[in-house]
C-alpha cells in the first residue's frame, strides 16, 4: 500500500507543477510526510527508493531515467 503511495507521489512530483509548489511550502520533509500520512498517502524512505528503482527499470532512454534521478535527488536534498 505505501509503495503505491510512493509511486503516486513520484508521478505527481513529475507531472504536476502545482503539487511540487505545495511541497516547497514545507520547511522540512517531516512536515510534508505528516501531511501525506494524514491523507493516507504516507510512505517510508524504503518505499520511495523502491518506487524510484521501479520507474528507472521501465525507462527506455537516458533522458527518461534522468527525470527519476532528479526526483530522487530532490527528495534526498529536501530530506536532509
């Protein structure tokens, strides 16, 4: 269940600028994660990593893979 939430989160970050802007409003990852948990959309860091890897496996070009690598880096920078 939370793996699906991580996959949905990644898709929203990738395709929805309004969602990304909402994420930027949080001072830290804890605030964002609490909001996701309250909306039954929470996931663990392991789920996020697995979701990134699942998306990377599906990529057929370097450019597609780069998008997911950038999302992964963004999330990790946001988390620390």
